[in-house]
C-alpha cells in the first residue's frame, strides 16, 4: 500500500489522522509517518487497514469518487470545446457580417 493511497483512504472516510490511528489502534505519530512515507507500513497494520476499509465499504466509495472525478474532467473538457466553438463562431460572424454563425448567407431582397 502506497502512502498516497493511505491518505486517500483516510480522507474518503472523513477521518483525521488521529481518528484513523485510534481506529487502527496505533499512535498518531506512527500513522503520520506511514502516510508521509517516512516509515514503511508494517504488514499487520496494512491488514488492519484493509479489514477496516472493507468493513466500511470504502472501496466502493473510492471507486465512485474516482468515476465522478473522471466524469467531471470529461465534462470540463467538453465545456471548453463548446466555449471555443462559440468564440470561433462569433469571430467568423464578425468578419463576415452577411453570414450567420452557421455559415449561411443572409437573404437578399
């Protein structure tokens, strides 16, 4: 288990380092070292963490959050593309006053 994953799990649980270390039955100072990567996570602590997150259903929560973050990124990119298209359309319209944004020439009477 990576230290960044440990922090992500704790944050997903909505716990402070102190709260999570209490749940795991370890000192907060030791937990902090694991999360920062200053010390290796002992196998028994890793097993305790796995048991805890499985019991809390956090795995599903983390996966859902990751999917939502991915969806948000895709939507943000789509919005940027639409904004660019709108700006390009406005630029074309301002350079060709006789045509609409869709490139259709105005009716002449």
